[in-house]
């Protein structure tokens, strides 16, 4: 999907002669590979959005660590994309076990549909 998106952006830019993303763009909830990340970052103004869904696996965490800080957007997406105990990223949190329990008691509530 990243390749198709970047190709579409480049095709639009070349046919119009104008910058397609003059105000930038965000790749929301990024879960791609390192190749996908590099491809997206090749577009000027593209920011990479990360949230809990972006940090589920060890591979996701390694790719997320490669996002340049000036191209990173931290997304909360609350309450649907939080860091869950089953996510690989959970091991990287520095909160104490008691703080995690307190946080989890507040986080895992019934999520109403809009």
C-alpha cells in the first residue's frame, strides 16, 4: 500500500506541476515494514503516525524506532488503539507494575460506538 500511495502522490505532482502536499500529510496508524517506511519518508512533508496498533509486534517496534523524530506523530486514538498488555511494546514501558495496574483499570472500559 505504501508503494501505491507514494506512486500516486508522485504521479499527481508530476502531472500538475504543483506540490501535492504543500501542507504535509500523515500516514495514520503506520504498521508497515522498514521498506514501506523508507518509501513513505521519500515524500517531502510525509509524517509517520504511530499509536498502540503500530506497536503490536517486535517487528513493528523495530520499524517504529527508525522513524526520524522530526517526521514522527504520536497518536492516541483513544480509546481504540492503546498499548495493550499483549503488545510487544508493553515491555518497553517504564512504569511500575502498580502504575500499570492502575492505568489498565482505567483503560479497559467498554468502548461505545459513535
